[in-house]
């Protein structure tokens, strides 16, 4: 089964890879090491710097992923990369400092990261000034800009992730609430319908049991009335259930289109439903719903087309390649039996163009 990537998954990928771009700040370090080697720095020191920087770059991709999953602070990773930062800063190597502050940002208070950012800029430049004898204002400016972009960029992206996740979870909660409200409505209808009928049946049955020893004929008459009452109650229950199961075709088409487009599947609907009987509309709505479920769960479709004309439904998508598996008994196979029962046909199979076509023909 192919799991379709949701919009939340795509947002997660965008944010993860955009945070990974913060690593580009430390990649300037390789060029810096090359310049130092060209200036005569011994190659063992250059090689050690390259190895430390590579280890740092690999570890730097982990903390923000942990933060997005809501995991515990990766203390070991932050400590190892912090030691690398101190070792390289001793050699006036500042390119990895903004990246490390961005790694630390999700796991400390905002005030703490601001203080650490200011201290890193001030102390590094004071240290550089002590070694060189003068303050390099260009270095101060570059480090300040990179530090702000590194720490601020990560925190901003993680904030966007929390906002997107809360919005997505809010939509799911709203959908679950709608389902729960519909179940409650159905439960209230059944309670109102059966409560009085079952109370009457219980009372009359008890009365018949008391009358039976003295007047069997009267008891039998009472039981006949109980039987009629039970039959009326059964008809009423069936009527309520049938109304509950009935699906409005036009509303379902609009809902399916919205759901598919929310999943990044462009959906085109052309439907002439005015001449269809209520039974046909309900049956075709069930087929459309099952077809949409299959598009979402079992395909990688980017386009879907739904047409209904003269009782013939055709639902095609471009997300299936190769042979399809057997239809599940409670899925299309079960629907095919229901369609055949009313004199119609249902077919579902891959097309020669690499797509998939679901076709149901029902007497209009």
C-alpha cells in the first residue's frame, strides 16, 4: 500500500531542508581552511580542521529533527559539537558558531540564546583583537549577521512548524467532531424512536403474563397487539436507518472534490444528476466515495476526473501503473454485487495510458 504524503508531511520536508541550509554557514569554513593551507598552515592542522568540520556538519542535521518530533534534548550531540566549536574557535575559526547556536535554540529559552549569541560575537572578536592587536570591524559585522541568521532562522522555522501542525491537528479535530456529532444525532433518533415502543412492549408483555392464568384468550389478544407493535417499531427503525444511510450525491461530489484537492489531486467533476432516482443517486454516491478512498490510499494520482451521465459513472485517475490487486470483499467487490443486484455493472481496472478507470452503469 502506498502512503500518500499529506500537506503536513510536505511542510515538514520544506522546514527540515530549509533549516539544513543553516549548515551552509559552516561550509564557508572549508574555503577558510583552504586559504589557511595556501598561506602556509601545516597540513596536519588543516586535515584535523576538515575532519572536525565534517563531523560537525553531520551532527548538525539532527537536533532540529528531534525538536520537530518533540523528542528529548540531544545533550550528547550538543556537547560534542560544542567542544568542536571551542577547539576551532581557538584557531579564530568562527564559521560554525552560528550553526551551533541554531542547533541549541530549540532546547533553551529565547533569552538564553540571545545572551549566548551576543557573548559569542563579543568574546570571539575580543579574542581575535587580542591576538592580532586590533579589532576587525568587518569580522564583527559578518559574525553578527551570520549569528542572527543562524539562530533566528532556525527558531522562525520551528515556530512555523508548530503553527502548521496546530492548524492541521485543528482540521482533524474538527472532522472527528463532525463524525461524533453525527453519531450522537443518530443515537438520539434511535433512543427517541425505540424508547417509547420498547416501554409499551414491556408493559403489555407483563400485563399479558399476569392475565394468562385467568384468561388465556385475553392474554393471547394482548400478545397479538404486542407483535403488531414490535413490527411497527421494526419498520420505523428500518426507515430511520435507510434515511441515515442515504447519501446526497451532489453534496458528496463537492466533498470528494474538496478532499482530493486538499491532498493535491486536481479533481474535475462533470455530473448530470437531476434525472436520477433517489436509489440510484445513493448507490452512485457510495461508488464515488469508495473510488475517492482508493485514490487517496492506493494511488499516487495528481489528476482525477469524475463524470456522471445517464446513470453512468466514470472515475479516472493517473496514479496507478502496472497490474492492480484483487478488489476487497468490503470494497469494490461488494459494491459490484450491489450494482449487479439492481441490473447494473461495475468495472475497475488500469487503462492502457497508465491510469485507472472505475466505471459504474446503473439504470437511471
